[in-house]
C-alpha cells in the first residue's frame, strides 16, 4: 500500500513539477527576475500575499512591482522618502500600506548588511536537552528554529507596526507557517525542473516542512497522511514525517503532487 501511494505521488510530482505549473501560480512572480535579491524579495512578498484566488494574488504582486519601478531591490535600497508616497494605496485583503512600508524598511535594513535574505533565517544552533541528557536533533528542529528566529528578527526594528505581525507567522504561535514554508521551498529545493529556484545553500531540502494549505490538508487527509484533527504546526510536522518515508532527502517535493491533486484535479 505504501509503495503504491509513493508511486502515485511520485507520478503526480513529475506531472506538476515542470514549467507549465509556473504560469498560474504565485511562484511566477519571482520568476520575472534574474537578480538574486529581486527573486528573494518578490518571492517573499508573493508568498506573504498568497491567500485568495491565485489570479488576484499574481495581479496584486505585479501591481506592487510596478509601484517599485519594476526593480524591487533597487527601489528598496535607493528610495527616498517621497518615493514611498506611491505605495500608500497598495492593499491586498488585510495587507495594507502600513504593512508594505514596514516590509520595505525591513528589507532595506537587512540588505544594507547582508547580500542574501537567507541569513535572516539562520538561527544560532540551540543545544536541546532534558533532564536525561541531550535530545537528538531532527531536521524539523532546523526549520522550526529558522522560522522562529526569522519572525523575531523581522520584527526587531524599533516601532514596528503591531498589526503587521499577523502577516508573518512562526511555529511558536502553533501556526502551520504555510506561506513561509512555501517560500522556503522555492528558495531551497534544488532540481532541474525549472520551478523552484534552489538559490540558498545553508538550509537543506531535507530540513524543509510541508506548506500545509487548505488543498494539501484536504488531499492528505483523504490519503490518510494526516491523522491529527486540527491543522497547526504539529500537523505540518506529521505530514512531513509521513512524506519523509517516501523521500527523506526531499520530502516537500510532494507539495506539487498534493497541491496539484487538490486545486487542479479537485481530488
């Protein structure tokens, strides 16, 4: 049974992990760019805005790019105060101009000190222990530490707007962190299929956690890959553990299969 399910999901990964998938997906936004920093910035933004209809998400991201003169990294690094006025009407659902301006402030702060956004996710190593001694590290600890560290760092600028915190989740809030896990998949996974970018090297594909959105959650439950009743961070860990049985080196490649089955095939 497990072998049959693995074969089925591997077939679906091959079906959807190809350039034809890009056009109708938010990942099409970072694919508009070749500069690493532009890919990171608009990849992060596209993932953050990824709720609602995909066509709307893509259109809002294109609008945002236009407001930044078609060159997000250059705009973020070199803008002056009057340049920000054009962003004051940007809105997507509950994400508004206050959030937009803070994102720009964070990106400028980070890129003035770092070449890549990857360093924002690298947490100092934490030694885990309990009363009986050290606990063995597991790859989920890497992702969990990275996401918790990132949120703390993202909101480390003075006078950050409290309302913006709802747009950047972390495991410490028990969130599935669907958008951030999707962004990490885009940046970290390496293959020759042309969808994910694989431009980061410190986090490994084996460290990643499944982006557990509505479609993935529904299909996974139908396939008995999830038993947990609620959908939270532990659910994302449970699903990833099951998928590691199929591919321990690259478990989140099955995002293509589960998401494709859910949104394209209404499985």
